[in-house]
């Protein structure tokens, strides 16, 4: 006679709360001890979760960090059409600035420093802060191109390099606010000239 033990199912609500606790723990530990010193054991202890639970969702530390950064809101994935290139760029700059400020500035700077000698982490950050932004930027420029606002043949993907770099310098290195005068300067003096020649 064979017997089996039914595995207790986790409710969706409880599963979501556990996932959030793990991702919150990862962000807290990144800010406290840095990427190098953070371990899956530490995350499990902080989140009061088993390592098996963590590894079931994220195969390694870099995957967990990427998921935690996504949840914290480190990117702009969709931009509504404001009706003009300038309006779209202003909206993109504002939302990017809000996202950068929301991801705990010191955390981002710390991760960038580690990424300079950690190719795996560098790939994670490139995915988060560059490649996943490209569809939104492409859609923004395609709309402007349809309205005749963009010069033909211009490399609009430069926006995905110039905007984050400028924001990191302004917000996180210099510690200055991304106020309206700065947003207008960024759009009128930096981004628009990239697209209109």
C-alpha cells in the first residue's frame, strides 16, 4: 500500500507577500552591505524565507538583484503620446528622474562602482537601465518621426545613453534636484539637439 503526503499549496496572496519580502530584503541588504558582500543566505535570513524558496524563483544573486530593481521602479517602460516630441521628451525626463531618485541613489552609485569590475552585474544593470528602456524610446521617436519632427537617419538610441548619464551626474553625484528648470535644460539643450539637426 503506497502513501503520499499532499504538498500544502501556498495561497497567491501569501506567495506575493513572500516574494515582496524577499525583494525588499535584497534591496535593504544591497544598500547596507553592497552587492559584493550580499549573499542569498543573508537575503533568506532577512526575509524569513528558505533558500529553496528564493532559488525556486531566482537562479542566482544577479537575477534576484534585477528583479528587486525592477520592483523598485528603476526604469520607464511605457510613455503616453503627449502630441509633440518636446512634450514626450519632458515626460520621459521627468519619469526617469523620479525613477532614479526612487531607487535609492547611493544604491545605484554603489552598484555601478561594483559593475566596473563585475561583468555579470554590469550585464544586469545594462539590461535594467538600457536595453529595457529601448522599446519606449523607439516608440517615442517613431511617433515624432511620423509627425515630421525628427531628422531622418538620426541615432535616437543615444537618448538611452545620454539621459541616464546626465541624470546620474546631476542627481546622484552632484546631489542637485531634477526641478523644472533642469528638465527644460535637459530637453531643450541636450535631447532635442540629438534628434533635430
